[in-house]
C-alpha cells in the first residue's frame, strides 16, 4: 500500500494537481486505509520536496511526530478530524508559510456548520469580545467557555496554528480572525456555550450563547488595522519622519498603482532635503512579499556594503548569487540615511518584512517597538510553492521549497522572531478607542534622545 501511495504522490507532484478533483472531491465515506494513504502521500511529499524538515526539530522527533499522527487514524476518522491532523502536522514543522485548503465539498460542510458566535481579540492580557453582541458587550474579557479557562483553550489551539519556530504572536493574530473555526476543529461541534466574562467595570457575569453560522458574526478584529495608505511618508513632529510600509507585495502595490522603488527613492531624498534625523519605520501588518524590497529598503539605512542572505537552499541544492541577487554583497544607496531609526513591529510582520527586520536588528541599526515579529529571526522557508492534492480527501497542502538563512549575528534562541527592545502591547481599551500606543511610544522616544539611542 505504501508503494501505491508513492506513485499517486509522484503523479501529483509533477504538476497534475487537479488529478483527484473530479472523482474524489465528494463526501463519500472513506476508510481508515484511504486516510492513511493520504497521510503517507503527504509525508513523502515533505521528505522529497521540503528543505526544512529539521530546521527547528531533530530528525528523530519529526519522524516520531509523523508516526504518532499516522497512528491516530482509525475507523472513527472522518474528513474533519483528518483535516485537523493535517493542521497539527503543519504547525509541528514550525513554518508559517505552510498552508492547507479543504476541497469545495468540505468547505461547504464548514460553511453550513454552526460555531462559537463571538469574534475574539487575543492580547497578552487575555481574550476580549471585539464585536457587539446582545448578551456580551464589546470589550468584555472572556474568562472561560464551557468551564474551560480561555488561556487553556488558547494553549490547546496553538498546536494547530502555523508559525515560524516557536513564535506565538502570529498565532494570536490568526486566532483574532479564526478562533471560531479552530475552536470547532479542536473541541468539536457544540450547540451551546456557557461563557463567563468580565465587564470593563470589573464584575463577572455569565451568558448562555447558541452556536451560529459564521455569516451571522462577520465582524473582524482586523478592522482596527485597516488603512488606506500602503506606502506613506508623514511628519508627526519637527525633525521626525514616519515611513509606513504595509506590504512588500508587488501585486498588491501594482493593484494600488504604487511604485515601491520610486517611493523609497523619493522619500529618502525628501528626508535628506528636510534634514530629518529621527525616523520611524512602521512595518506592523506587513506580511511580506518581494524579498528584494527588504534588501532595497535596508540599502537606504546603511553606509556600508552588507550581506542579506547567508544562504538559500532547495532540496539538495545550494543557490548562488546568480540565482538570487540578495546572495551577493549589496551596496548602500547614494541617498542613504544616517540618522536614528525606530522600527514598529507586531505578530503580522512576517516573511520578507521580518527578514528586513532581522538584518536591521543584527546590525544594530535602530530600536524595535511593539511585539515579537511573526517571522523568524534566522529566516524562513518560502520562495516557490508546490501544491499537493491528497488523492482520497482532495485536501490541498502548499509546501514552500526554498530555505532562507539570514546573514545575521547569532542569538540564544534560534526559533524566535525579532524581539522588540520596547514591548508595547495595546490594551482592549486602546484598541476600542483607536489609540495607537505603539506609535505614541515611538514618538515619545524621538523626543528623548537619551532613551532613543540607549
């Protein structure tokens, strides 16, 4: 049976990713053996195409994880439980670029399903109801659901959420928009929820909520992050500039008629002309995109040639500067900025945006404010992706194929993101009042030179 699974996987890997969509994408009953075939297919795909299986965990531990997950498949396994197993595997590998997608038939089941009916926002201090509800007010702190403390629930969900290494800030942000789904995936279907919550005034109350379809509570905690300016240069104080860069995505910027290179060149020329000597670069919510944009941005912040990537590796092959320009020794721009810099970051600062932060952090180019980045300090695995369609369940798993290693100095923990020099996390009241305490902290530091450079 293993041989059969191998040939099915091989057929899909060479590009016919729609192979099983026509016949297998239905909700007919599958046997335990068919689920095992799909799991073996997935495991072999990782072993053949993925260069980072042991980036954060030794080979024996990864093999044990695969074996133990395979052993959980039995006659009671269904498509939802198998999908949760796939989520667990992707999370265990410590790669925030891994993703899975349910086939249309299973997505239809999910869309018809009822869920926990609140949109929660997770902060360091706890979890809060972000949207209006007739029984639980906006801003109320959630203490427990069905007798289980919310912190324990969050810890139960973490192993099913992808992130780089051991980073948790990105998992919190993921829960901000998908708690309802992962709660269902891990705790199972429930029709009623006894919720204990704490009012802003300090009193505790309970409410009984009925499960609802997702379409009935579409409010998202991401709303407070929305901004019309993907790229922006502003001056909040005298001799202080704020450079806002919300994305490195070529496609997003092109759709918005933005030219990234022209924006940087114009911005730094203006900063030089104005004699600005204190700069805040806001990378919060920047999920990455073109990796050359990160290197180009850093070329405006240094007066010396610099290394960006230490190495790039696909399965069995080391890349050279002929394959990627960021492997070469890079030069500063003629209009480079020599003044002081503060960087604003959060758990949504990911991929190529986190790469840029790693280089800036490693070279002591400035201080970081906010929360730990979602992207790892030493790099990530991304580049091109291979989509694997599992033959029996039609679940699609996207596997990145290039291991990126940053040219950075060593730190104690290899599995973390960029840790801010000043940890500043907004409270629920800050968010509801639309108060940007991280930006306010940065502006205060620009007014106190001793704190700014210490």
